C-alpha cells in the first residue's frame, strides 16, 4: 500500500510543549504525499487543547477522522493517515 506514497513516517505527539509544530509537520507530510502513522498520548491531547484551539477526540478512530477532516491534503484516501493509541517500544 505504501507504493503510492513517497514514504512512511511515524509521528508521535507525546505531551511535550510545541503541539503546533507537530500538527504543522503532520499537515506538511500529508501534503507532500507521505503516509503518516500517528500516535497521540493522553498528555498530548491536553497540550494540544492548551496550546491551540483544537480539541482532539479521545479515541484513535475519532482522532483519525478529525485530522482527515481538519487537515487539508490532496489524497481522498484514508490510507494516508493512520492514528494509533498503541505505544510499543
């Protein structure tokens, strides 16, 4: 599935300050035709809400739908953004 993309990037929003940079990076990657695998911690949800006017939904599926609706990108396909709550090391 990634053959249609320039590449795949994993983006983790962890709750550190600078939420607007992470969201802008997400937007730029999607616009540049990268597939983005995104993880959002609960702390990141708080920081995003505090530092921006965005309130991310609580579940990965709802976050994915929200981001795809909110962030403008060229692909209509849902394959360009995958949001997960699984933090694996």
